[in-house]
């Protein structure tokens, strides 16, 4: 649609898809089953959208350390309080 509406050129789309194919992308198979449980609780606790809380739930489950800023998730210092 972006090509059709003139926002990007077809060459750019082709190059972007070529670059995307080089990434090692893995699908997390647990996020959907946690969406209305742990993820929703995190959304309520930290006043996040479920979308943002899904990233936080994933990070916690994988033992990534994150903290919340006013606009996004950013790598946290060693003591995050979210563990």
C-alpha cells in the first residue's frame, strides 16, 4: 500500500525485504497464551497498553532487564524492580 500511495518506492520495498530476510527472526510461542493473564496484570500494574506489556512480559520471562521510560522500554540498570 505504501508503494501504491507513493510513500515509498518499489526499489526501497525490495531492498527492505531483502534486509529483513537476513535477520534471524524467532517467533515466541508463549506470548499469546499469556496475553490475558500475566500480560494484562502487568498492563494494569504499570498503566501500559497490552501491546507494551507484552514486551515487558516477554523480557521478564526471558530474564532481560528493562525499565520504563515515559515513551518506551529501554535497557535497565542492574536494579530494575521489575523482576
